[in-house]
């Protein structure tokens, strides 16, 4: 989504929801199989890597690139509480290799605290 928004020449916001989907307990998104979960995590990491790479090659303001990196990093972190131990350890290692704490820019006290915690954990 961030890349689509950045490349769009115009945008319009409407007060209408046009995206509906059905969730089933057996879907890949709800499945708790550790192997499938690891594949989802790998996909998430690949998307993160590609987003950062593409954003860095775009002719956009530095602050916009920083905001994309913050958004992408928060997306990676959002899944941590849901992970079972067998995938959590592997995922943390992957986050460390990406040095995700560097993506949090300190613009206020909350972000400073978040950056410190991320440096300790990842």
C-alpha cells in the first residue's frame, strides 16, 4: 500500500467500505501450523525488504522514506505477541539481522523509549 500511495498521481477518499472478505478457521491466515506460520513470516520479511529497497530508490523526501521504514517496522513487530515459541525465536533472529531499531526515528519521547527497547530486544 505505501508504494501504491506514493506512485499515485491522484487519490480520492470516500466514506464507503468496498473491501469484504470471509475468514474461515482453516485459512492460511488463521492456521496455527508452525510450518505455515514460518512461511507467512518469511513472506512478511520479504515484503519488508522489498518495501525498504524500493522506497530507498524512489525520489521522495527523506522524511517520507523514514515514515515508510517506521510503518514497515511496526508491521513486523505487530505479529510478535501472536507467535508461538518455535517461530518467535527464529523471527527475532531475523529482525536482528535487519537491525530494525535503526528504522525508528526519535521525534518524541515515546519513539525514544521504543527505539531503546528495540535496540535491547532486536
